C-alpha cells in the first residue's frame, strides 16, 4: 500500500495503517489534502481494512456521541455523530498511538455533507455486509443510532468475535521469531543438535523433542459420527419478538444480533472422506446468547432412522464401514447397512428421504435444516407449547445428480467445504430463515402419529410454519482445528424458555454428546475452549480436570457455603426453572402405541414427490441394494418398500434380481403435500451459480465479455476454461484448462461464437465436458458457432437454433444464431439472455431423456 504521507514521529510503529490513514496532525497540512483524496482513502478503509479489522481491534467503546475503536498495535479512530437529529455532521477522526498509548490529539477530517453520507453508507455496508441501508441521510435519529451501533459491532466484531479475538494470534507477521512453546527464540529450526555433523542426534535438543512431541500428539479422535464437516460464523436476528411463545432472550430483540457458529457435516464418513457422498447432512447451530449457549443440533432431513437413542449405536455400527475389512468408506451401499434397515421397519421412512435428492445437496447453502425432534417452548407464565424448528435457505433447496456427485468425490472431495468458504469470502453470505411449527400442549394427541416419534414429521398442513427470524453466515473461521474441529454441540445446551419433549431419541442424545466430547476433547474442561465458551459469565463449583484454564479464586468450591456464592437464580433472575410437566406411568421398556406404525408417512412422502424425484429414489435404491450380496436382505427390503408403494417395490425389485411383488402390502392412501417436493423450491435467482465458458483459439471475445458481464450482474460466478491457463489470445483470463477441471464442478455451460470449434471438436475432454453437462441436466447456452457445435452432439429431443432461426430455448438448452451487444438485457420480454437466466435459475432440467428407469 502506498505511503500517502503519514507525518507521525512514530511512523515506524505504524506499518500497516499508515498508508490508508495518511492524515496530518496539523490543521494547516490537513487543508492541503483534497476532499476527493480523503474520500478515496476512507473508501479504501471501509472496503479493505475494516471488513477484516475485527481481528486487530483491541478496544472499542461505544459512547452516546461516538464510537472509538483501537487497533492492536496500530492506531484508533473515532466515529462521531455530532448531532443525530441532523445526521449530516458525521466526522471521522483518528487518534495516533504513542507506541501502545493513545494520545489525546485526534486527527480529524471534515467532510462536505454528501461526502459524509457516502462515507457512512460505505462504512456501514462494508462492516455489516448489509446493503439495505441505502441512504443514511434520510433515516431517523433512532435508525442512525442503530446504524452506529451496528457499525460499531461490525468493526469491533460481535461479542463472540471479540471474545475469540483475545485468543487469536497472527504468528506470521514481520518481526516475529520462531520460539519454543515456552517462548525461547530459536536460531535454527531445520537442523537437529548432533554429536558431530553426521550424528547422532542428542537428547539435549529440546527444540527437536518439543516440536516432534507436539506433532506426535496433535491428532485428536474424530467425531464418532459427523466426523467430516465445515463451519462458519454469523448471526441470528429475529423479525419480531415472540414473548407469547418463549421467554428466551434470544427471541426477544429484533434490533439485536445473536452471534452463531454453524457446522455442517456428513454423518457416516471419516474426517478425510468426500463431501458429496449420499448421506444425511448435519446442520448444527450454536447460538451464543446472553443467557448461555443454545445448541440446535439438527440435520437436513426432518426425521430420523430410529425412534430410540438406545438403537443409535446399532444404526451407526451398521452404516459405518464393515468391521472385518473397514469397507466401504462413507457409503451405505453395503450388506450390513441394509441388513439393519430391513430388520428395523421404523427406518423405512428415513431411507426414502436418504434415497431422494435431499441426500446429495448441491451446497450446504442450498439445503434446509431441521431440529428434527419435537422441542418445547415456554413463556414467562410457564405456558408450554411443542415446537419443531425449521431452517429454510433463501436461495432455495437444490441438489446434485447421483452420477455427478460420485464424480465430484474425485474431482473435488472438498466441494461443499470450498463452496461455503468461497461464498462467504466473496460476500455472498448464505442465509436461512428460522421457522417454528407450534403445537399447543392440549393438542399433543390429536395426530395419528406420536409427536414424540422422530421417525415422523408434522405436516405443514396440520401445523403451519411461522418464520420468526433469519440467520446469516458472514465470516469464515480463522483456524479449522481450533474452531470447526473443537466446537462441541450438545442438544442439552438450552436456555430458559426452551425445553425438551419426552422424545426418547432426544433424551438419549442429551446424554451422548457431553459423554463423547469428554473423550474427543480430552477431559471435562472442553467448554473452556474459546469456540465453546459462552459469552455470559460461567460461575459454578466445577474445578480441576485436565487442561483447566480458569483460575478460580476463593476458598470454597462447594454449595452451600458460608459466603453464599455463587448463588442459584430464580426465574426472575434468569435461572433455568424446568417448566412443570406431568410424568406418570409404570417403569417399563416400551414405546407409545402410535410408535408401532411405520409406513403411512413414508407413503405420504413418496406420493408428494414429482416424477423425476420418484425416478431418482427408485434408481438410488437400485444402486444401493445393487451393492448388497445377500439375497435375503434384498428380498426383505423389497417387502418393506412394498408397504410404501407397489410401483416403487416392483421397479426396485426388478433392478436388483428379486421377484417383484404383485399386490400391495400397505395402506394405499393418497395423501400428499406440495411442501415436500424439491420441485416447489424457489427458482428465480442465479446468485452464486457457477457457470463455465469453454473457449479455444479463435473464440469471440466480445461475446464472452458480454455474456460474462450479464451473468455476473445477476450474481452468478463465471469461470473461463481454455486450452491453457492464464491470458488467452484476446486478453481474457482462463482460470482452468480442459484437463484441470471437470464439468461436474459447474452449474452450467456457455459456448460463445468463433472459429474455435474445428479444433475443440477434436478434443476428448471438451466433448466429455459438453456431454456431461447435458447428462447432468444442467443449463447450456450457445451463440452462433457455439450453437452449431452443440448441434453436432445430437441430444435427443432438444431444439437448437439453426441458420436464420429465432432464439430457441428447449429443455434448458438456450441457443441463438444472432449475437447483439444487448443479448443479456433482462428488461425486455424476450431475449436469449433472459432465457439463459431462467434456465440457470431452474437449476436442473430433468425433462431431458438421459437413462431410462429400469423396466
Ligand atoms: C435426530 C437425530 C439426530 C440428529 C439430528 C443428530 C445430529 C448430529 C449432528 C449435526 C452432529 C454433528 C455435530 C457437529 O457438527 O459437531 C452430531 C454428532 C453426534 N451425534 Fe447426533 N444426531 C442425532 C441422533 C443422535 C443420537 C440418537 C445419538 C446418540 C444416542 C447421537 C450421537 C452423536 C454423537 C456421539 C456425535 C458426535 C459429537 C461430537 O463428537 O462432538 N446423535 N449429531
């Protein structure tokens, strides 16, 4: 960054920010700076420095008239609202540190009215990532106050971010030396201490021994399940308070943001397995509320395999690699899994979901989340209600296709992890709405299923979803191990206002998470690991244990004690008072009578799927059971499926060498819901879709630029793939070559005009790219020679524009024989660009004839 003239005598101590502040202490010099230049500097601050500055912030004070922020080792600045009723008088000033001491001499910049507002807007947007406040000048004094508060939070980080920053270090900084763990600087970290140049290594080499010992012990056990995951920070914010439903503080303040950490995961695979395997996805959210951590530890499917936690170990043993040879990894396509499922009829419903496209999501950002169990909310009067929690993604729910997801496991095993990371880094923050399905306590028994049975969902037609807030993920972790690996979610982490139902699966989970984390995280003090620490005080009589960090002062570690501390809290003081609930009945190993019915909802789900979803379910069972050697297991599974749907059972049976049934064995009801099909998910945005442009020597650069710009303007990500990486003949940059990436990593393809196709049609990778894009039902756009090239593939039943013809849009293939600079204009009624936009937003075009379902 250029030095724009910082005049501090301490210039040497202000390396990074000196350039961007470029401020003068004396008013004379200050006037010399052009207003325009000042604006640019502040814009530079807002765009580049502040958005990453929270890690550097050491101190921040919010006062009635200003916010003062101090940067670690650098300097501080003050944002002042001189008069909030006429918010034109924003002034930004900086203070210069005298070494680490702040001086009292502010460096002040005054702006013209408009410059101030622009600056504030830029500052606000940069730090909050919220483009909705368009004009601060026109807002009310109260809104300005909120904006300043939000800016304040954005700059210094939310309460959890500030907490984490006290543990965060930047080792890789100029001026830092390699030290031992105990702080001694080392002169050599490459060569061990030896007796003579040719050895042996001496025991005295404390640096070698410490470094190697740390390495030898730096792996911890992976999670027993959900070992493979990716995490992100963000916030949760209510749309409106819901004191009628719950007294939890997290639900009461629409103007406040609660920090969250979210971890998405697969279930069966090991830590190093691929992201896109067929599996349930974990969706675990830790809310750092003022009343303690609330963990909503859910999945992307609203039901579960088993009704009782005591069956969980069996389920997981059966799903994991088989014990004799540790095969297969991260797959349920094997004898043991389907053996267990076929003998556990309650699992049938869940397998319909896991055989559907829900189990191969396109992205963590494009899938729903569910708390699964029925929980309880209670308000300040102790009134209890049952609740199911739903997370609904803003960009809709979309999936991969099975052939594609298998190929991605090779092309990019980190596909989902990378997707989440890149979206957040690029500012396309993933967002979900939190929905509540409420059931009054007195209605507990009015359904034909038991709401305590986690193999059942509550249809939205019986209990509509009320959307009460949103969650936005806007910050990647600084360190995978410290945050994503060490985070410990637990269903028993609740706050006043949220409680448990008697769901036996949930009750068992409440035991299992803490128990397993004691092993995984090395003892009972893992709640002190920064990512797990609540943002409110923790005071109790738990002491000691491995890795205890807190130094508890005082003479007593028991209760009651003569000092009366720490004391218990009443409900009014924020204490957790279990809402009184009637419990009665004999001590017995049994389940409620409605737990015995297993197939009605499975059929309800299957009935609700559209034709292509049903086709995918049939093919998935055919694939999975096709890997089962034991005929008895395959036959048993067909019996189970025949309690759901005869056609399903027959088609799967014929694909797996089992005699198809001729009569249906289940309850042939025709109930269905429009809420359960993915076909109903929103399809109006192309934001974050990744579109490939395959080019070669002779490509039309004007067309490439026009189409890329048009797609990027709508939020899509465009990637150029050429014969070589880097600059192409017309100055465009190619990010990948034909051999360094595969079609499966993209959401669509564009072929622009030019003379390149004679050569490109000779290249196997190019032909495979186009063929696979079509096979995986992805949108394809082509112009002029690109359309002619596409025609040579002979895709069955697809219309492609020919010479002199109009633009043609057919099964997601959008072609034009006439390019114009306004081709991407979305405002008119017809245009190639508009059709392409629609085809990409549609995501997949399953009307294409690819592989027929087994006869
Ligand atoms: C509705 C049923 C269930 C759901 C939605 C669910 C969800 C999850 C999720 C999302 C994780 C990953 C947490 C993370 O990202 O760190 C997880 C981990 C885990 N789950 Fe479950 N689970 C369910 C049932 C169970 C049951 C019944 C048990 C045991 C009785 C269990 C035991 C575990 C264990 C031991 C872990 C590893 C935790 C750790 O090491 O931190 N789960 N579960």
